[in-house]
C-alpha cells in the first residue's frame, strides 16, 4: 500500500483563507488583530521563525510588532516589557520566542503573559484549562496536528494513539488533545523500553523526538496514521523529519511530509489564536 499525503500547506492555506474573512469582519468593527513577538539574543533559527511569523501576519492583514533585545537583557526587564504589552489594547497576542538566554527563567517569563493574550498556550492557566477541556488557547503545534487530522477526515474515537515525545510544547499537550477526542493514548519517550512493541500497536503515531529518521518502517503497523513533528537535517543537509518517510509511506494509510506537513500549521494556528483573542475582545466590548 502507499499512504495518502496529509498536506499541511493546503490545509494551512484553507484555514488562513477563513482567518482572512474573520480579520476583515474584525476590521469593520474597528479592531485589527495585533501580535507582538519578543526576541532576545541572536539565535539564527529563532530569527528565521520570527521573520516567518511576521510575514504571515502581514499577508493576513494583521498588525505585527517585533521587540528585539540583546542577549544581556535581564529577566526583570523582559517581564516589565511583557507587562506593558499586557496593557496595550492594540496587542491581542504576545509570543516570547524560545529558547531564552540561560540567565532568564522561562517559567517566570511565560507566567508574566496575560492568559487572555497567551497565544502560544504555554501559561499555566492555559495549560490547566486545556487539561480540563475548557476553552483556552491551545499550543500551536499540537493544535495544528489536530486540525490536520480533522481536515483529513480521520476519526480518532476508540483509536490507539501513541505519542513519542514528552515536551511541554508538543508531546504532553498532544496526548491530552487526542484524549479529548476519545483516543486511547500512550506516551513514549527516551526511557521507554520495548518502544517498537508499543508503536506497532498505534493506529495514530505522533513522533516528536528531534532525531533524524528515528522511526523506520519496522516501528509502524500497516494502515497507521503517521504524524511527523520533527524538523532535522540529514547527511546531505536536506530537511527531514523524525520518520523515515520513504520507507514508512509504504505502510501508513496517511502520513505527513517534512517539510510541508506539520510545520506550516504551527504558524497558522498562532495566527488563529491571535484572531480568536481579538474576537474575544470584541465580544467583551459589546
């Protein structure tokens, strides 16, 4: 068998088309969704991510504000900047680009962001509401994966979903979102023994380990849905994921490519959260 491709570019574009209409409606009501991105230091990858976020904002007609600081910025200065943005009515979403310099406490910084503007979904209140299934901003990458599954018509109820990875950004929230759609969820990670035995049970396999082509065809059962969250470079410096795509696509029923799968969805869902924040404000004003 050969798997059907889950095209993140096409699905992301469909979602952005819908966002464009919602943004026009907001503008007609006097509100332009605004996203503030804070960048500390000169990490090359972070600069690229931030640039892509700004370009997407501009393409959608949203306001984008970049606050860039040298790496010697203090934690208190960063928290003060965030508090100012919390009070700024033109800003509906605040994103602090990670990683931060080692002298700045990530937890304290993320907790300083108002939950009403936490469009990354990392604030403890956002995380708690997500766990309880309450309305909140969802972490963008797992949210994007859920949209990929939804748009592909994949029913999760009763399916065994295996998530490889336990990061706060992807792995942990990914499992919770799958659970809320009635999947039976197993978490696996670097300390999991007999990993292959577990992955061969997966109807849905989500891989987020950051290791090039870590999952080969021997780890995938026939007909499984395989979601590759990884973004790596192979021996030829080509972008690739955590899954050996060419081998696994012969066994999976659906699979995401790298690039062009999960990646485009992360920024799309960041925009969706920001638009949602602006719509929340509009509802409160009425």
